[in-house]
C-alpha cells in the first residue's frame, strides 16, 4: 500500500483505507492465493479426519472407488484433448472467410449449445448405439468433447479476434501467409487470453464427466453409487465422493493457474 | 527523377470503401533508390495509397506493379512480393510474445529458411544499426515507443527488402522520441534504400525526400521537389495546407 486515504468523521475514529487505488487485485495478491490454499487444506483435513476417525465406512469407501477415479481421470484427459482440437477447428471455422466453413462451424455451435449435455450423452450412447456399436468409454469421451468443443470454439474465436489487427498486418507485410500468421503470431497471443476461460472449461468438464455415470461407464460417481446401493450408506458415500471430486478439481485449477502465470510472466517480465 | 523502369508503378488506381472514394485515379511512379514523401491532411488517402503498395488494401480499379510483379495478377504470390517490401506502422505492431531479437529473426528463419545462428548474427547487426542492441533479449512491452519503432524498422530490414514503406512512423511517439526514429530513417535513406513515407515531419521531408507528393480527398494534387514544394507550391490547396502547418 503506497497511498492511504483517511476520512475522519469523528477525528481519530473512522479510518477508511482505500489502498493504492487499484480496483482489481493482482494475481500476486496474497488474499486470493489463500482461497485456494484454504479449500485445498480443508479438503485434505476433512479427508484425513474421516479416514482416521471413522475408517468404517470411510476407509472402505475410499478403497472401493479408486478405479472410478482412474476412469474419471481418463474421460477428462481424453475429452479435454479432443475438445481442444474441436474447439480450435471450430474457432478457426467461425472466423473463416469461406462462408460454407463458417456456416458449418456456426451451426455446430448453435446445435450443441442448444441441447443439454445429458441429452447428448443419451443420444450418442443409445440412439447412435442402435446403428453402430460405440464402446462406453468412447461414447462418453465423444459426447463430452463434442459438447465442450463447441464451447471452446467460442472461447477460441473470442481470443483470436481479441488480438489487434495490427499484428496480422505486421506479419502479412513481412510475407507470412494466412496460416503462418495464425500459427506464429496470432495463436500464441490468443492463447494468453484464452487460457483462463479454457481453464474454467477444463474444470467444468471434469465435473460434468460425472454425467457419464448414467451410461455404463464406471467413473467415480458410478462407483460411489454402486457402493451406496449395496451398503445403503448414502450420506457417507457421497460425502467421500464430493471430497474426492473437490480435491481433484482443486489440483486441476492449480495447474491452470500455474500455466497462466507462466504465460503472463513470459510476456510482461 | 522519373525513370523508364520504376520499381513501383501505380497507374490510375481507385479505391472505394462502400460508396466513398478513398483513392481516385491515382498514378505515381517511384524509381529504385528514390525517396518519396507523401503528405496531406488526415483522411486524404495517403495511408491507403501506401498500403496498396503491398496490398494490405485491395484496390477497386487500376494497376500496381511492384518490382515487376503485377499485384492483381492471380499467378503472382503476394507473399513473395511482400518479402521485398518492408513496412513500418504507426503503432509499431511488434510481436509482444517474442523478444526484440526474436521479433527480428522470426520472418528470416521461417520464411527464408535461415539458420538460427545466421539470423541471430544478422539481427544483432541490424539492432546495432538502429542503436538498440543492448535490448535484444527484452520483450517489447519493456521498451519506449521510440525504441519499439526502431526495432520495427530492424524487423522490416531483416527481410532485406528492396523497398521500405513508412506509415506515419513517428505519429504515435512522444515528441522527444521522434528524433531517434527519424535519425534511423535518414541513415537508411543515405544508404540508398527506396523509401515511400507518409509523415507529418516536414523537416524530414525537406531533408530526405527526392519528391514530395501532396494528397487531398483521395487525389494527388501536386508532386514536387522539396525546394519547389516548400518555397513555391503551385496548387492552392497545397498553399493553404502549408500555411496552416508551417
């Protein structure tokens, strides 16, 4: 705090500190970092307490679900990778000057945005499953990434159009063609603006993978339901499931913010 | 200083934005090694004219031939032409995600297949020439406007162009930084570079230009040597313009 503004109504009593005038806290602000630490430490402590003080049933649940965690992790990672590809293609399609490419990309976004993810899951799994056999995991990954690809397409489009037109002109005037300009100049810059919202999508995607438990996919939630329906210990089971989801999500959000920091560091120095 | 074989030949070029004419039947030849300064009030089409030379702006009518390439010929690879034509912008447009050195080496490495070592060596020479070698490993955001513009000039020179286009290179600069950029441009001119500059710097125009082109409302009203232009302008619009700014 470099500057302080003191307002005294009753002299010596009311002191209003408005800080250094920066309305938006910087990422380096300690107050923001501690929110993550607090949640993460809290989640770990809750987990440890449950396992230590009530090993029955919590430890048993904890031993029952790990293969579900693995499946959740698989679905998430494959879907993120595929959604990024779909997103980039869609984003580029949405800014394409070719009207057919543009139309296809825009229609894809409109349709996918307009149908609930759960309905899309059912559609790919059951409706398409009648025509061709789609393995469970593939159906899950396909529907997740088709859905999130559309959302990410919008994020990519916004990020690309946010790069000043002068950057394109500078690159083109040096002799770069459209593709080279996009690859060497525009996308690396767009990636900076894109990363925070894409990080949010990653986290939302991870949580939405719980929907695939409706299908035959034995993810974390599905394993939890299996345990609960055998033991009737619904409260304990879903407490454990929620804590595990929270821990995984927090780790992912930390990874995203580390990446974000690296990128901004690279530019601002 | 007309020439039978100009490096830039602009013939009867018109350009319309919707219904508004940005350029009306503009013709101009630039000889190799010549320095042409385009001046005129804002909105007169001078930047638009400059930007048609490397086809950052398409034209509606007419013909532009640069270094023997007809820009509207579908068989001409515009990217090849652009490699021969360096451009410096009012707003610098350095690549913020690259260091100063990488800004200069990016195009030679990717477009000319230069090795990184060769490109680095060449870039260092150019950065030394524009007097900013000590900032080679810094990101552009850390530089002043004048420094950024000098890097932008080095970046354009790195492609070893035959022609350099300057689009109001000092208009976005603090007054005290204008000199350092103009110095670099004057030195470049003395080395014999073909230059077309849109600028408001009359001192620079007087010192460097072989010919001054005066534009208003999308038309070239007068072409003259600096001596004629500043001492005895012919067109009444030119006289009025000069009265206002001098």
